């Protein structure tokens, strides 16, 4: 003890204090080897992840990727829903002026038929009404089939 | 040896033997420095390991302007300081939740204990214990200043930059810490003189 205390006078200079501090906190025998084997295991013994398993790792990049993908999906669903709703809103309404609908079963077509009066002539293209319910007059009369213009 | 182009090339290539070499060369110094700051051997183990992993990840970004050892040392010290900051944040939350308020002026207690090793140049293990306990009485900020400024002899500006504080704060912390250590060691001397 006395030998060590000679190193620690009451008014110790900074360099003596430094020397003492440098001699504290020594690495224990075998500690470095243990630390290296743990580190090596973490650095080199990790199994290679497949690309999809790597995507599941909690990293900033994967988080950003997931966020962007989620945003795109939400956007696509919202866009689809709004578009479909707009079309649904433009369906024929029995209360709309000038439009009359009759429903019956057609034996020849073997299907339930909805007969709409007051709409554009039938064509092989889908027909949508304006949201106001107003029916636009057909401009091209050459496309009118023979017989009943509203025939299916 | 440090930042030798050949070693650097091998490190960048991820060669296991090169990383083993780097670990052998710098581990002891890094661990001692981090341990002096944290005063917690288990945390020091983790911090040094994380520092090597970070270095392994970022070695391609190492420009070679400083020595490899210095670069590694900075990573380890930054990791240690981050650990302290995280712990302080957690402690603040815990003290906020706890009904009993802690006295902020009370010096931090040592977080861990290291059994003194017999293989160092310092012959007396008891003195090492005293120094260790005296360091443990200091707050992590004071210990960090002692380590960076006194032990590693970093410049005042560098220390202030690393610790995110003003140079004046570094000086006052260093003064307080050195006085504390001298007082503790002086007490031991007086006790020994009155005993003999």
C-alpha cells in the first residue's frame, strides 16, 4: 500500500493522475479473445438472408419501402373506389325525367332483361349516364340498328 | 501499421484475418477508454463490440485522412456517449414516473465493478480500487472529460465537440473531476500517514 501511496501525493500533478488512470481498467486475461470470438460470430457467422427475409428485417430502408408500398396501395384502392362510386352515381333512376325501365324474363335470351326507354341506342360499348340524369341525344344515327332502337 | 494501405484494402474486402488483426491491436485501449467513461464492464463490452461492427459496416467510407486507430476510437467514444445519453433519457422518464424525485446534485454512483487485474504495471490493486471508486463517484460527463482531455490528451475544442458542450464547460468539468480525484487520493495518503 505504501509503495502505491507514494504515487499519490495530496497535490498530484495532472500527468501523475493520468499515469494512474492509464493503469486502471485493465483488460482481463482472455477477455480480448472472448470479445473477438463473439464479434467474429456476429460479423461472419450470420446466415445469409434470402431477399424476402432481408425485406422483413427492421431497417430504415425496409420501413421506407413498406411505407411507400402501403401509400401506393391505399392510393390505388381509393382511386378505384372513387371512380366506381362516380359510375354508380350515374345509374338510371326511375325518377329521372324521360327514363322508363321495364324488367321481364326473356325466354329467347334466357335472362332477366331490363328495358330502358329514353336512353341512348344500344351499342356494344358500356353506356353511362351523366350525374344529372340527363340523357345526351345520340349524334350518330347511322349506328342505330334496325327495328327498336333500344333493343338489346 | 495504422491505416497501412494493405491492411486497409484487406479490411475493405472484409477479410476476417485483417479484422482480427485490427481487433487485437486496438481492443485493449478501446475497452479501457470506454470502461473509464461508462464505469460498467458489461456495457463497455457491448459498446466496443458495436463500435467494431459499425466500423466493419462503414469501412468503405473511411477516407484515410486520419489514422485507423483514431477513427475507431472516435466511433467507440461516440457509441459510449450515445449509451450515456440514452441511459439519461431513460432515467429521466423513470424519475418522471417515480414518485420520489432524485437529487440532481448527488454524484452518480458507479454502475459496475471491475475486479482489479494483477497483470498491469500498477502493483497495488488496492490503489486501483480507490481510483476506480473515485471515478465511480463522478458523473458520466465528468468521467468522459477526464478520459478525453486528461487521459487521451484531446484538444479542448475536440473534446467540446465530441461532448456537445462549450469549451468552458469542459474546463470546469475537468477541474472539478481532477480536484475530486486528488482529494480522494489525498485522503488515502493522510489516513496512511496517521496509521503509521
